[in-house]
C-alpha cells in the first residue's frame, strides 16, 4: 500500500511543490488548505497535479491553529487513505515590522500559525504514527530562526521555536520508529519574496555564496530525502538550505 503524506499550507509556494514532489515519489497526498479561498485558488489544482503522477490525492480544509480541527483532519486523512505516514508542517505567515512598533496582533498571528500549528499537527499525527509503529515528520523552519533577522522578531521567534520542537519531538518519538527533522530555507523564489523591493533583493544576493535565490524545487528535494529510504538514521536535525548565505 502506498504511503500517505499530509502537507500543511500546501495550496501554493513551497508547500505545493513539496506535495507534487512527494506525489512523484509515489505517495498519496493530503493537501491542507486553510479554507475555501485557498482551496479554490490553489488547493484543488495542487491535488489534481498530484493525481497526474498516478497516486491518490485530496484536499482537507482546516485552520491549523485550531487544536481540535487538526485532530479531526488527521482522522479524516486516515479514514480517506488508510494511514498517515508523513507529515510536513509547512504552514506559515509573516507580519514584519520593527520590534518597537510591532503590535500584539502581529506577534500573536505569526506565533499561532507558524509555531502553534506545529504543536497541533505533531500532537495528533504523532499519536497516529505511534499506533502505526512508524512515520516521518518534517518541519519547515527558516534561517531567520537560526540567526535572526531585523524586522522579523515574531517570525524569527516562531522559526527558532520550530527548531527546538523538532529536537524535542525527535527525542520523544524516536523510540517509536518516528523521525523528526526540519529544513531551514534561506531566500527562496516564492510569492513571499517576489514582493520584496529590488534593493532588498540585490543586497540579499550579495550575501549568498551561490549568488542566487533558491528554488522551491530544491526545498522539496530536501524534504523528499528526509522522508525517503536513504535517511532512516537521521533525526532531530535541521538542514539549512540557503545557498551559503550563513556559514
């Protein structure tokens, strides 16, 4: 029976690319979208693209900041596909601003989506994987969580938290044949970076050894490795994918 992967925030960008890559790897895909808007504007298209690889795929609407909702989504995925073997915690937002001007709403929104969602999903998916006696979890962090970034106090805090959660979950779940790892992308060509001013992009490129932004396919390839057969002895690690931006 084919394995099943659930990817949160998979209606566009990195999440969509991860979903398609894992479908290419032969996994059934559960595409998580926050709501109807995300479903119509990307989620259903991602699921359709995944099915082109000969696997089964479906969309699951859930706000991953909702604890009970995440539990219900995991149940629905298992009922739909028969198992949940891979979880990719990808959902994330930014609400940038200088620390002394940042509102409580800006801070709370980012922490809830970026970090609380990882707890919610890992809590329920982890329990399911324990029952299945194995599984793989990959969390999408960021280099901002490892080294900080001015104007992103909330985002950096959330992504640093994910690194700590990854190591702790790896220690708790390792004895149940479940690996937990993270990827930490640098500047990647997505809708999120497309809106950056040209001056900011130019300055960023000068700090990257490879002198280019990464592509979403390169992040998806790393996730594919971490959930694949060649990484069974890797857990609790954060794989930095930044083109040599920070070293």
